[in-house]
C-alpha cells in the first residue's frame, strides 16, 4: 500500500505549475519594476533636456531680458510646466549670455540668471574656458547657454536605488540681435 501511494504521488503533476510560478514570479516582478524605473529615468532625462531647449529658445527670441522674466511666473514656470508630472523640486536651471571678443577666442559672461538650485549663476565678466564655445560663438557675437540639472529619484527604488543626476546644455544664437542685453523691462520678442 505505501509503495502504491508513493508511486501515485510521484506521477501526480497537479502542483508543478504553482511551484514553477513561485520560482519565476520574483524574477518577473523585479524585471517589471526595473523596466518601470528605467522608463521613469529616461522620461526625466528627456524632459530635463526639453526644459533647457525651451527656456534657451524663449530667451533667444527676446530683444532684452529682465530679472522679472526669470521668475516663478516667467521662464522658470515654463521649465516647471515641461517637467510636469514629475517633481520639479530637484530641477535647477541657468541661462547665461556669453559674449566673444574680437578674436572669437575669449568668452565672457554678459549676464546669468538661475532659479536658485544646484546651478548657480555666473558672475558678470567671468571668463569661460569651455572648449564647446570655440567656433560656436562668432567674433564680437554672443550665444545663449541654457543649462538644466535634474536629480531623478525613483519612487519605488527597487532596482535604481541611488539618485541619478541628468545635465543638459543648449547653445542658441540670439534671433533678433547680435546680443541680448539685460534691461529693466521684460522680454520683448
């Protein structure tokens, strides 16, 4: 009798799929969260790049800029709107006007504004030694440099446990003038 019972028990396959699922389910769940976190990080990186592009483009269209343009209702609001629905508290933005001398090899900061994040504004007159500017800024010309930094933190942090910093830099030529001066009046495009 016990031998017949053991033989029948060995041939019984009714619980095999439940056992297989118990082995595979944790791996599948981990893969699901990994893909979700990866997609969230990619979305944050792309949106941070779009913020730099949009803000730089808006500033490049102006004939002059004022401090009031860079407020929570001005250009920085555009950055927050582009980042939606992501959290905007880790978003840092900086827009800088860079002028070249008559040789086109010495680059100085004409003005710089930031949203008080991790990217602080440059002091006016600061000489920049950025290799990317060589050949980009014409002699006696200027360029608008728009930068963003976004630190992505996964909401579940199962696979991506550390914060990921994303930096984007865009260079845009002023559209209507050789350089965009700082002024007391708001952006005129």
